[in-house]
């Protein structure tokens, strides 16, 4: 147990240091995040020393259970591909431009529209995709109109990582935690809808209050127009996404696993995109979509899964569960996951926390899982370490010459995330 804890602890420490000091390394024209290399090395050490039994790891990878990491990755990448392809068509930027047109010369209106547009897009796609899509648009728009981009960036990132709680597909951490507890699409939404709404209301009020003075001035001019590149791709891609969401909702009733639904829909869109690519030689939409997929998450997730298996096999997770106790599990697991996400990132945190409450009674187990989901999402905007989206977000703001570094992120993160977390956990406490 001690050796496993030391190796896991060193891996988590190096993971944190790599995220803070070396978030990306450029090799020629390719950017690599060293975080997944650190996780992979930690997993290899545990496998070589047999602290992570190869038999247990292999059994988990081929099991028919919902916690199978390969199924979770298929679900996540399938939904991400559907969203990214629609973004390459120009849907998200087009909607953002329409939001600017509707708001007119009022920064208050523009802020509110951007916030709720982010929320809406996040609910039906995922937080990572929305952050990567809207952040450059906001930076460009604010620079073009000479207004302060910070309120819009804080609102966008907070909304993306709050409303991602609403549906199971909004965040890979939701997928892992919920599927590990065999929580279906509809059952998940029934519980998480109200905590998400409460958190969103409190969050919007706090951010509006913080930036009340900054939002008084009017934009000077509108940015350039954003048009849909291909209506055929938009209609087909949007239709596939809609069908996918419908079948995800009813998957529990027709006894079809969610990963299979998303995989079939993504495969259909992929075939359509290949046909479009072959018919239009200059169309690079498919290549751009595939390049934008977060491929580095595959070795990262699988490596962290090996580490969690090792912690389980050596009894470390039982010790942590005992420390958290079985009283007020919503607040215990919600706050612990919220803070832990900012030490080891929310993806490995979710894998770890999925294994912690298994010894609890079923009702308390579900409370702990839902609370951990809240912490995994809202922990993302306490510090940039909370989620990979935070790392990518700060990199994007730096690229567009917006002063929004680690200190600024943490300052606004503390003010915004803590009352938002409290609102979500209080509502969840009375629901489950």
C-alpha cells in the first residue's frame, strides 16, 4: 500500500508541475502536452512492479461493465467528433455572431446572451468543445470593439463548466462517474437538472456583480461576419447530433448502451464526411475535425485508470473513503472532489472518486457520486489545474494577447466557484 501510494503521489505531483510549468511542448509543428507522458510513466512503473496487477487491469479493459474505460473513451470521442464537425461547418461562430447582432450596443445584453448561449451549447455538446470554439471568438470580438474581454471570458468559462453538469455527455468526468454507478441518461438528468440551474443562477449573479462597472460602456463596432460554410453539412451533422441525443435519452428503455449509440452516430457522420471529402477535393473539413480531437486523452485516461486500479487493489481507496466518512456525504465528497480536481486534474480525480464510495450503502453511494460530479465540473474554474479545458483556455487567451494568466484565473475562480459550488451542493443535498 505504501509503495503504491508513493508512486501515485509522485505521479500526481509531477502531473501538477507539468501542467503549471510545461503545459505544452512544441516539436516542429506538433504540440504535445507532457501531462499524459507523466501519467503513462506512472502507470508503467505500477505495471512493471506488479502493484497494478496486469490481470485486474486487463479484465477491466475487456469487461462488459459500464466502467470499462474503452467504452467511456468511445462515448466521449464520438460526441466530441459530432460537435467539432459542426463547429468546422461554422455553426458555433455563426450563433455567436447572431448573439452579437441581437445585443446591439448594450454590453449587459451581450454578456447575458453570450453566457446563456455558452450554457445552451454546452448542454447539448460538451464544455471542452464550447470553450475551444467561443474563446477565440470572444477574444477577437472584444479586441475589435475595444471592450474589456475579461467579463465575457470569465462568464463563458464558468458557464461551460457549470451547465456541463446538466447532461451526462457534457463532460468526460460525468460519463465516467455516472456510468461507473450505472446511472442512466434520464435518471442522471432528473437529479442534476436543478443543482445545475441553481448553480447557474448564483454564478451569473456573482459574475454580473463583479463586472457591473466594466459592462457599462458600449461596443464601438461589430466584428466581421461569420457564415455557414456548408448548409448540407450543417443539416446532416445537426440531424445526426439530434438523433444521437434522442437515442441517448431512450437508451435505458431500449437496453442499448450509450457508447454504442454515440459510436454508430459518429460512424454515420464519418462516412458522410468521407463521401463529401471525396466529392470536393478542396474541402478539408474532415481533416481539421480529426486533428482537433483530443487524442492525447487516450493514453492519459488509460494510464490514470491503471493507477486507480492499483490504488483499489492495494486498499488505498478504502482508506480515503474511511477518512471522508458516511455522514453528510454530499458535502464531504462534493468539497473533496472540488479541491482534489485542482491537485490532480478532474479526470484522474473522477476515476479515483468513482472507486471511493463503493463500500457505502446504495443511497449514500449515489449521493457521493452525484456530489463528485458537481465537484469535477465546478472545480474546473477554481484554478487552471482543475481541468484540461482550463489549460487550453489560458493558452488561447495568451495567444490572443489577453492578460488572463494563472493569478487572474485563480482570483476570479475563487470568487465565482465557491458560491456556485455551495448552491449546487445545497440543492443536491435536499434532492437525493
